[in-house]
């Protein structure tokens, strides 16, 4: 069932408040993070003090950010064996390898990835288009993108529609929805983060009404339903803790892909 707008914004605001209050009682499990390069999985936000037109700030250049991209041989093998193509951001740079192992162990499905930190969805859809043209597409595509779209939410729906036009009607596009309330920013910006996350998720649900083959993986709702999860399963309000949050998010994804 599609949540209505009131549910999305009301629950989202409550989640933001819970995350802000609970930050002071964060448990040890929530501070466990992957050993990546410093800053490599964070947002590429400009150093300007401006909060931008939507309150969350401005997204800087992501061209030089950390990435994880499968080799052409891996991509080709994944398509030929009816595996899954994945396009994600810094969360997926962190969690993609663990997801590939979990998916392979579950039913032998191969995963090829194009994950790029700080990248907005427009860049992820560009990569989807490139792979479609170069390799063709398998029947399942996973989009784990949107966290970096909190800085410019109105452009998101058009990118979802563009992805659906590339995928076509005979494949399924799975999309992990968005939960961002950065712990490192002021409380007013945190509220903007949650408002914009909810705005993005609302656009996803609206697109799902148009495209029956768009399947939403409800990571945000899974976190909201028990507010302590926003603390214990997210290390910085965005990226999952490792292994607790990573395992939970990856399991939601795997269950959707193999059901």
C-alpha cells in the first residue's frame, strides 16, 4: 500500500526528532564503520555556509569521489547469467561488496555494480543508460540512489521516469528509498534533510503509480518504525553501521530481489 503524503511527512518529521534526541545516547554498535578512506563516503557538500534553496545545503563536485565499478568482464557475465545490475552512491560503495556476497550465497545471483560516492541520481541514470547501450540489461536492475538529491529534490522525479524509460516494461527496477538526517549539521538543517528525504520518497511512490514494474525497497520505513534504529543502524544519519545496519539494509534488498 502506498503511504499518503500526510503519513510520509508526519512520520518523517517524527523520525528526524527521534534521531536528533537519540544521538546523545548512541550505542557502540552504531559507531562501527567501514575502514574506507577519510571522507570517501560522505556528501560532497560545498564549504559555503548557505543552506541552499531547500535547506540542506549545496552539493559540490562528485567527479573525484570514491567509486566501485565492476569490470567489463564482470558486467557481461552478470548480464549473461541473469544477475542484477546495481547503481548506487556512497552507501553502496560501502555496502556493495557485502551485498554481492549475500546475494550470491542466497541463490547464486551475480551482482555487477556502478557505485559512486556523492553522486546524485542524474549521474546514476547516466550510468544505467551507458550500460544499457554497451552491454544490454538483465531483467532486474537495482537503484540505490537518492541520498544526494536532498539538495535539489524537484529534479528527482524526472530522473526516476528517465530510468524507467531505459529499463522498459519487461524488466523490474528495484529502488531503495531514502533516509537522510545528517548528525554533523545543525538541527534546522537536519529537519530540512528529513523533509527533503520524505519529499524524494513521495516522488518515488508517485512514480510507482505510473510504473507497475517499479518496486520500492522501504529502507526509510524500516528505520522509522522503531526510532532507535535511526541511531543504532545509521552511523552518521546516512550510512549504515557495519555490520548491524549494513546487514539489515542488504537483507531488505536481497529479500526483494529474490522474492
